[in-house]
């Protein structure tokens, strides 16, 4: 298959050949046309190693190995993927043998499985990261317009302690909101924890007794990270109250720019630094609350730059500007902790580059 583009697009294969988007998913046009979108959702057909068998919406999906898959016949004949929102319950299911693998365990739950015979805790290496948004930094009337306050937040975060509590030490503290495993990611050092410096900056900004910063919302599923951030902010005098939201509502409100003040976000789609800049940093980004003309211009320059070294330099410059202007408070690269039960002899969790999911067709299991 050959594509002829009207203009240079260095990220064509990033969009069509990775999980940065769903643009490269192959589905049968005739079938989709016949059954329509609703019919396709009820019984999807794709080109992967497993075929759809049954679905209980919101509960589980059952898949069966497709023996004609081009790469190989999957080792495991039947996969049942079950939705279990609570991480403690997911960990318990691995402990009791009800599940062979549990995704994205919280640090406390993963720690509880460490001593179990045959159970492994495996950290992913996918392109995911947590950071705190400053949605009102572009509003001259907001306290968060003052760069000193945003810098105070950065100094207030004990990133290494958060990593150890929530991630058993597997999640490296972050200095920029582009995951370090991505192409063109600036390997920036995180701001070092300095509580006195955070309080000093608050005082210099006119808040010697601290600041009431309102509600703090965190993307659901990572309670230890969220609790630690709230505790660190309050300890510095940046007084926040944690607000709980359902996952779907959180991401809908984030995309609609309805979340205000400070909130914690996470993004785990693959791609490269340019795709992250496009979505979160440049002013027209789907999740951006504002931006800067010079960053927008640099983004447009790199989008058509075919010289890799020059493109890298442009993307490095953009990331450096986000640090210099304290646009965010990066927290840590997420290495999702996966619980793997004793029946699995080959988990393949880190086999797919920048993906949190295993290579399902290559998983090996006893019996």
C-alpha cells in the first residue's frame, strides 16, 4: 500500500502505525456498512489475533483465538476481560486465582501481593505520565497567573516519596509532561522537593499565610497518587479539598474544559513528543486551556520538518519553554503495576513498545 501526501507529515506512521490514535485500525468495510455503528459495537470484527464471542456491557468481554491470524496461532484459546474498577478487588482476584492478570494496581495493593508464592508484580514501560494542570495561568485576575505560585506547587511535591508509595519505586519523577520513553522527549530533571522554598515563594507572591486553592480533582484510579498530592499541597500552605469524580465524567469535563483550578491528569496514549504537544501544550490542543504564540509557531515548524535533528531541536525547545514558564507541575512517569498469577508462565507485558498491554497472542499459561 502506498500513500502520496500533499505535504510533508513526519508523523504519518505515528498516527497510523501506533496506538497514538485509532486511525490505523482495520475493519471490514462491507460488514460495517451492513450492520451500522450500533451493530458493529454489539458484534465487532477486526483483524487481530482474537475474535469476539460475547459481551456483557460494563462487565466483561469474551474473546476466542483466531487460528488464521497472520502472525501465529495464539497460545491461549479463550480470553475473558473483566471490568473491575476497584484496584484492591483486582489484586484479590489474582491472589485467589480468580484472575490470572490484574491491570494497574495501586502501590498498596501491589505491595500486598509481593509475598504471595508464584505471584509477580511487573511494571510496564508504556508512555504514561501524571501532572498537575494550572488552568487559570493565562487569566491576569487569577492568583495562578503568578509564576511564583506555580513554582511553589512544583517545590511542594515530594515526587520520589509519591513514587515509592504509589508505585513501589518503579515510576521515575518527571521534569516535563512528555514521557521519557517517547521519541523527542526532553530528558529533564524534576524540580527537587523543597518545602521551605515553596512557602517562601507563596510569601513572595503575597500569601504568607497560604492560599485557599479550592477543589482538587484527580483522574480516577490512582488514589495513592491523588492523596499524596493533596497532602503535599496542604503541607506547603496551598489548601485544597479533594473532589471525587467518575472516570468517564472526569475525562468528559477535561475535554470540555470544565475542570478549573488545580487538577491531576494522566495520559497514556503512545506517539511521540509532537503528538503530546499537539494535544496538551499548543493553544489549539484538544485538552489545552491556553497557550503561547511562540510555542504554537514552533509546533507548526516541527510539523513539516523532515530533518530529524532539526525537528528534535524544535521539540526540545518547546518542552524547555513549558519548564521555564512553569506551565505544569509534572509528577512522575507511570509504570503501571500488573499482578501476574502463578498459572502464567510468559506474561509478555513489556513486549509491545510503549503499550501498557501484553502481546496477547504470545502469552503462555500452564495447562
